């Protein structure tokens, strides 16, 4: 039972970290690059963002959550969750130079990212539930951390999926 609680805590920590990364970095930078995936991708490569401490810490948590130590010990899983919570708080406390402007396009983008994330977590939980509740929680938690790790790609995917809708909205104006 405690293992399930630890994995659910890791999942919640990953979703909290994802929210912080999206609001303070990924969606904000995409918005300031005029919602262009190619410009956002250029920014990612040129800014060194992919090798920043926050991205490497998330990658380390992902690797740590896939180890046998994390599978065997709920305390390791809770420690990994604590790292993600601390990272999320640190990201939220840092004031961006150019804040995110909340508009309808950002809302659609965040909604799409949320739906993709929830579907992936639910699918992982469902597939894990075939074995046990603990495996369902573990699978969902690991997918949550994977999604946090690839949050820039998830942002570009959601922007790409919304492209036809945005073009249609812009034509109607």
C-alpha cells in the first residue's frame, strides 16, 4: 500500500513539475517565438535549455525512477518525488523576463497538453493494472516523469495539433 502511495506522490510531483515548466518556460517561450515550432526548436538548441540544470535533474529523476532501487524501495520513490517538487517550486519562484500572456490560444494549448498528458498517464495506468495496483501506479508515475522530461516536445506536438484550428480561427478574423 505504501508503494502505491509513493508512486502516486511521484506522479503528482511530476504533474506539478510539468505545470511549472509549461507556465514558466515552454509555453511562454513558444508564445514569444510567435507560436512557431521551428523558432522554438532553434531557441531550444541555441539557448542550451536542453542541457540546463532543471532539465538534467528531471532526466536524473527519470533514470532513478526506472532503477531497481526505486522499484524495491518506496523511500527512493518519495525522494525522487521530493526532488521534482523542489524543482517545480524553484521554477515557479524564478521570475521570467517576459511573462506569459494568458490568452485563448495559450488556454487551448494548455488544454491540449493536459488532455495528451492525462490520456498517456491513464493508458499507462490501465496497462499496468493488468498486473497489480502497484504496477498501475508505477507505470503512471513513470509516464508522468517521461512527459515532464519531454515537455518541450509535448509543447511542440500540441502546437502542431492545434495548427489547423488556429489557422481557421485566424481566417475568421
